[in-house]
């Protein structure tokens, strides 16, 4: 099933990458989950589809491999 494309403003995308790096640098899993939850809320402002915190974690993992 094709997924809807996520079109983010540049500032939101930069913020997402900054938080992604903080997510992987964080040793405390509760704090890392808080970072992912914060980004989930930010993404929901720009995406009408269904997003879960596990989706944000997966985006972080996929993007880490590309950087």
C-alpha cells in the first residue's frame, strides 16, 4: 500500500533531524521516547494520515542510515 508523502517546511525538517540526533545520543529510553513523542506531535501538524510513535522511531532509524 503506497504511503502518503510527508511535505514538511524546511524549518520543521531541520528541527526533525536535530531531534533525531538527540534521540540517538540519549541513553535514557524514557527521554528518547519523549523526544520521539515531541516530533510525533510536530509531524501531525503537517500530515493528515495516521502516525504513531513507532512510525517516528522508524523514520529516525531509516534516516540515521542515510546520514
